[in-house]
C-alpha cells in the first residue's frame, strides 16, 4: 500500500517540486496551496492521509499554531494517539 502525504505549500514552484519529489519516492500526494485549503483537503481525505508536510508560516493559517490545533483533536481520535508536533 502506498502512503499518502498531504503537502501544504503556498509557493507554486515549491509545491510542484514537493509533489514531483514525493511521487518519485513512491508516495501518493495531495497538494494544498494554503492552510485553509490544507484543512479542507485533510478533512476530505483524512482516512487515506498518512503524513502531513507543512510550512511553518503560510497564508490563511499558520502551521505552528492554528493548523495543529485544528487537526490535533481529529487526528488524535482517528489514531488513538496524542498530537506531538515535530519542530526543529
């Protein structure tokens, strides 16, 4: 089974690069152009998304604050786990 990644990136050229690179490594990719689009696509595809690739600051929603909070509870219920953000 192929893993599906939701990649949220507002710069079109970077989004295209991420899409191509992830496809090359065998992932199925769903791309979103901003935080709100990312939330919409997550909710529409939540049962098939395995990983999220987010930019820390993006238009309409920032991934380091609002995005994880909105997804956290939903993801926690889906996987039976606590939300643990990975930040470097």
